């Protein structure tokens, strides 16, 4: 029995056909017949004839079947099928390349030509191998996961061990710090009060003994404080600083642990991503997680450095939580340790400050006895006091650093202010000392009082202030950026330890506050503000600058002392000595100005009221000057300032009128040291401009003819004061000063001087007051060089803008008022021009030989005015005003001459018609004599114009006069 071979799949048959494979290649094979049938189904063969049916409708079946079975036809169809198979193969390759499963098939061979004849058999053969490979890979992965899990457990155990060691160290540090504080408390409890009493009595006895024996004042003072006790105290102070370090470390650990727990509890879980199955199904949750995990497992292998799984995170978080729970149990003790450490440091700092104060007071007292002691005793006392001072300074530095570590710098500042500074303030600040050297309420002793406080604090605690400033002041911050000059530092004893107590004491007492900030008298308020401003501006410098030694002798003595101390085993000279530089003092001063207490202190001053009082004084002086000028004229003596100042101003700037002398003295008084206040700079500058505007308005009203001078024949009341009748000045006639050219010229010249002073000398006065040039004064202004230059530029712009109103007023005074008034005066003699004809008509006079007398009087007012005010003519005016006057006068003169010549001509024509006999007097007629006289007058007038320095050719009237008198030139030659 023959087993039938399995029927090949359609795909296998198709591939076998198109590649020419198979068991038989004859056309009768199943594969070929199937392919041929498929090809015929897709592309039917062409007919043998053009028409498949005959004309009579009969089909030729026999011929067609014979044609189909012919060999040439079958060969042609085979070629067509092969071409078609190639096209289909290309299309199939493209489709396989664009699908995921097709790409896997293409990887088997470079092309379809290398594919095996039967893919099914290949897949069946490879399936067992693939299954074994997957099983092997799964076993390896599971083993790797087991090893990784065990490794992670080991890592968690090691981390747990590290955390345990850290917790043990934390607990040990906590116990050590608590032990230090416990010993401090026991030490404070074991010190009985009797010990202090015995020490004081023994010291008193020792003082009396030293006084009687003439020995050193501190000869046996160090017996009660042995070297062992000194070292023990040093160790205890250092232990307190170390306890502060430990407390800071414990607080940081507690904070980090809380942050880790917060991060674990507040971190949100990542949302599960939506996965797409290869079959096209959209799945989430279990299916997608399995698929994603399979994908991740196939791509990523587990690693010891990856704690992404929930189990790993749970292990690590459990270790962190154990440490956090341990620290949480210690948190109350850590907080209590922080509080107790700060209290112990503050109490120790207060004790050391008291001892420092006692040492400095005893030092001042001991210097009195040193004068009577020998050189050796004096040297011994000085060395002993210096050693004690250095030891105290070193221990105080430990306390300050410990408090700074705990962030309790404010407690250190408060302790210093309370123990060190406030006793000095209470002993020196009182109403009696505030008014010392003056009457009640004048605060005459304020400056010396503040200076005494600053000097006392610097003498007693200057070394502590310098040490603290150098210890906590750095040019850069923790993150490396440059520290601002006004940045708050950890412990600022200069600002919060000295300035804040002084300012608080001045503002707290009602009587002192009223006397300083609200005296009601402008001079007192200004003196108080200047004293406190000077004290504040020099406070950092006075506290931090160390007094210099006496010279080379001190240097050589210091070197000898170093050698001696090193031989005896004393190395205190190697202690750190702070060196405060200028930039550190500037930063400390900047912090003083930036502190909120300084801002509040500045608000206490009622400076606007002070300015109103001062400006009222300035306005009162100016109003009195205006009233005096209106009553007595511009020459009235209205200057009320200091005579020396008036003489200096007059000699320097050339002021002539007392009114403008008074105005400039008022302007200068605004910037005097006993009047000016720096915060009111803008107000004083504005007030100066207002006073100048008031004067300009007064002058302008006068030039417009709105103000009358004179007419005061009775005493006038000024404010609430009445003048004495004996001082009444006799009344002067009422007049408008704009009608007097002398007054107009003088006022215009004074305005010119004032304009020049404002833009030059007055600007320098303001700049030197607001922006001083010397270095010390610049430091008190707490402004940079660029800011000072900007202030000077602004003041210059304001003054320049104000001075622009002077030039139009001066030009109006000269080119309008003076020109009009002098033109009228010069035109008065021109009325005599008509009399020239009457002089020679029918008088038989000889021909003229000189100019008429009235010609010299034409320009006489102009010449006299020019001679008087030639040196006081503003430069911007020049000679234009004279040109205008001469031009106007010449025009009127030429018109008068023209009329006269026309009259003479008409007269001569009338006489000729009557045939009157010519009078024989030099051979000239009366008309010719008149013309000759007019020529002589013109020449004289032209000479007068030339004497004024004017060009005659540019004056139209003179040119016309020359043309009118040109006919008489021939008569002059006869």
C-alpha cells in the first residue's frame, strides 16, 4: 500500500512553482498545473483569432484546442508566468520587510532565493532548539535574580550596620555633650558665695600690704588661680565649644533624617503606562505589566546598583526608618541639649565679660599705684594684667564661636549689650550730663557724652570687638559668592552689642528723647542731629581701630618680652592678634547704617519741621530786604549778616547793592555747618531756587513798572515788631526804578554777578558741603565716589536750569529799558535843529566855522552813561545797545535835517523869484550858510559816534546825514 504524500500547502506549492523546484518540472506536474491554472485565472490567454466566432456564428472548438496544446504557445505562457512570479516575489519581499514577522523571515537569508523549499519543516525542526534556549535563559535569569536579591539583602545589612555605627556615634556624642553640661552645672552649684567673699577680702588685704610695702599691685593676686585651675578652665571652655559642635552635628542629623522620611512619605507613585500588545489589543494592569516585565526582562538584566523594585525600596526604606525612629527618640534630648548648651555658653560669656570689666577697672586703678612702684614691679604688673587679658579674650572667643555655631548669635549680642555696654550707658547718660556746659534743654553736652561712651567701650572691650569682627567677617559667603557690605554676620557686637543699646537708651527715656529729638529750637535740633550723626558715622572706626604704640621703644620691648616668655614656657605672644583693615571697618559701618534700629532712629527726627523753621528764617530776611528796598531804593542798607562775611562777599564777587549782598549771604547760610543737614539736601537746594525765583519775580515786576519805590514817611510794622519812631527815615518821592537807567544798569549787573556765582562759586560751595573732597568727610557721608559725583552733577543741572532765567531779564533791561530811556534823552537836543535856519536868515552873519552848541549835547547822556557803566556792562550785551541808541537818534536827526534843508530850499526859491539882491558877506547866501552849518554839525556828531567805538558806515541815519550834507562840501572848500 502506497502512502499518499501530504498535500503541500498553497504557500509551499506557490514558492516551489515560482522557483522552478519540485519533483517534476514538466507541465503535467501538479505544481505546474496549479500555477498554470492560477495564471490562467488571473491572466486569460489571448484568442487565436481576431474574432473567436465565425461570421455564421459557429465556434471552432477543434482549432482552438489544438492551438492550446501546441508547444510554442506553452513556452510563451511559461515565460509570462515566470515574469509574473518575479513581480509577485518582489511585492512579497516588500510586504515582508514592512512587517515584524516578515523581518524575522528575511533574517534567515539575504534573499528569497536562499529560503528553504519548505518553511514549515524548518520551523518544526527549530522549535525544540528554541525551546531549550528559552529554558536555559530563564534558568540563568532566575539564578541571577536570586543572586542579585541576596546581594541586595547583603547591601541592606551593611547599610544597616553603617547606620547602627552612626547611631552609636550619635548617642556617644550626645552622652559626651550632656556630660560636659552636667559638669558645668555641678561646678556652678559647688561654688559657694563664701569663696567670693574670701577672695575679695584677701585681695583687699593684699592691696593694703602692697600699698604699705610699695610693691606691685598684682604681686600675689594670681595665687588663688593656679596654673592647674587655669588649664582646667580652659579645657572646660573648649569642651563647651566642642559641645556646640556636637549639638550642631546632632541637629543636622535630625534634620536630614526628617527630610528622608518626608521624601519617602510624600513621593508620589508613578502611574502605570498603557501598553499595547503585539496582537493589537489594548491592555493595562496584569496583562500589560506581564508583557512589559517580559520586555524589560528580555532587555535589562537585574543589577545590584538598581533598587527600582518595590521589594528593594522596602528594604532600604526600612533601614532608613529604623535610624529615623532612633533619632526621633533622641530628638527631645537633642533639643534640650541645644537649649542647655546655649544657656551655658551665655552664662559663661557673661561671667567672662564681668571678669574682663573687673580686670580693666582694676587695670585703671592699678596704674595709679604703678607710678610709685619700681621698674621691676611695674613690668611685672603689666605682664600679669596682659596675660590675664589674653586668657579672658581667648575664652570669650570660644564662647562666641560656640553660640555662632548654634545660630544663637543674637544671644551673644544681647549678653554683651546687657553685661558690658548697658552699665556704661547707665553710669554716663543722664539729663544733667546731657545739658552739661549749657542751659537747660540745649543738650550742650550731648557730643561729649557720646564721645565718652564710645571711648570707654573701646578702652574696656575694644579687644573683644576687634576679635569678634575678624572672627565672623569674611569677604565671601558659604556658597563662594562675594559678601555684601551690609550682609548680616553671625555675631555683630559693633552693631547689636554697642549701637543698638545706645540708640535704645536714647529713644526709651521720655525726657532724653524729648530733649534730643523735639527741642523746638532749630539750632538745638541741628546740633543734636550733627552730634549723633558724627557719633554714628565714626562709631565703627572708634571701636575697631587699635591705638598705636608710642614708638620704637614699644617694639623693642615687645621683642624682649617674647624672648623672655618663650624661655619661661609662656607662648601667649603666639596667640592670634586680629588685624582690622579699612575694608572691614567700612563693612562694619555699612551694617550700622543698614540695621533696622538705625532706620527707626532716623525716623525719630522731625527734619521737615526743622527745614520749615530754617526756611522761614531765610524768607523773613529776604522779605525785610525787599521792604527796605521798596522804601528807600536799591541803595538801602538791608544787609543783616555778619559784617566780615559781607565784606568778604563784596570783595570776592563784586556785589555793590546791599540787597543782592543780603540775598547771596542767605544762600550761603543754607550750607553752613551749623544749619545744613545732609538728609535735607534736596529741600535746601529747592529752597535756594525758590528764593532766587522770588528775587527774579521782584526785579521783573519792577522792570514792568508794577512796583513803586519811596513814599515811606511813617514807621511800618514788620510782623509783630514796630520800628522806633526815632528811626523813621524821611520820605523819598515815589518813582518807578525802571525809569532810572542807573538803577536798571546796576540791577542788571548784580544779576549778572549772581548768575556767574550760581554756576561756579555757589555750586562749589554746595558740592564741598554735600560731596566733601577729604577722605574722612567722605566716609561720614557713606556714599561712593560715583554717587557723590552724581550728586554734584544733579546740583549743577539744577543751578544751570535756574540761571537760564537771568539772561533774558538782563537783555531786556539793557536792550529795551536802557535803550529807550537814553534814546529819549539823546533826542531832546534835536529840537534845536530847526533853529539853525533862524540863526542865519536875514541876520547878515558870517559863514559858520564850527558846529552848533546843541550837537555836543545830543550824545552826552549816552557818553556819560557809557563812561560810568563801561566796566559793568554784561559781556553778552556788548555794543549792540549803543548801536540801537545811535541808530534811533541818527534817524531822527536825519529827518530833522532833511526837513530843514527842504524849508531852506523853498525859502531860497521864493527869494529868487523876487530877485532879491544877495547879501555880500563872504559871497554866501543864507541858505548856503545853513547848509554849511549842517555839514559842520554832522561832522561833529559823527566824531562823537566814533568816540563811542561804533562804525559809522553801519548806521543808516549817519549815511543819510552824509548824503544830505554832501552838497555843502564845496562851500567848505571856498
